């Protein structure tokens, strides 16, 4: 019986991955670093320091660790300035359903706590039993740490939980944590999510899957 649901945020619950890409592309262009949409989408969810190191390396540049926090602040400021909240179809309805039916629900994201609090309504965040932000983890996805933290807080067993992820690295994080994962094709195709235990195209399809698993 599934009792716990751990949701990634960007690209899973809210339509924000493209905005993150645009923000990072602009900030890094000023540093002489170019990033492609494909590279960003495939590495989305990675801890921000690791993400920056990857992009600098691809541009044959060395990232000065002293400027990492400044780059993140600049990007978050730009992201928040241009942010317009948009949930994927079915998210609000299903989150309300899961909460009212006794599921323990969590957000597990690489995003910072400050950015989450500034861009998402408090009444929405209050629906979740825990929020594991990137700044609470020493290691980001694809490390199992973020989902193991959510699992510990939930007090549930691994086989009582499901992870819902849009990103390949998030799927890998869940699998390394020993938790079954549902890949949702909001931002990448099914081929990129092939390591997931289940793949769905929408929240309505996910809800039907959950009902089937708990039948």
C-alpha cells in the first residue's frame, strides 16, 4: 500500500524549467559560458554547485568557487523577477485529494528554501508534510540523500512510498534511495526516463496508476 508521495517541484508540479534555463543562460553568458537547452534539461535537478561546475567544464573554463553563491543569487533574483506561477494540469486537484485522503506528501527539490518561499503560495506549501530543499542537502540529485531525507521524515518504509519525477537525474536519485519512481513526461521524453519504474504523461494518468497500485 502506497502511503507516501515525494514530488519533485520544477518540471513536475510547476511549469518552471524553461524559465530556469533562460535565467542561467543569461547569467552565464555574462561569464563567457554557453549552455544548451538539452544539457540543462538532462541535468536539471543537480545540486547548483555541481551544475555550474558541469557547464564551466563544458566551456573549458574553471569555476571559481568564490563566485558560486553570487551567481546563484543573481540567477534567483532574475528568476523571481520574471516568475509567473503556473501549475501543470491536475496538480492542485490531485494534491488536495492526496492530502485529504491521508497520504504523506513531500516536495523534494534542488531549489533553495528562499526561492521556494518567494515564488509559491504559503497555502500550497502548507499542504506538504515536508519540503526538502537543495540547501538542506550536502549532496544533490542523483545522490539518494534528498529522497532518503524525505523518507526519514515520513517515518514510512521504502515500499510504502513513490517518487514522482520529470528529470533523469531525479529518477536516478529515487532509484539509488531504493524507492520506486514514476517518471512524468513534462519536460523530457520517455526514452530519457527509461530508468523509472513507471512512466506517465500527466497527473490524471498518475492518479489512475496510484489507484491501481493501491487496489
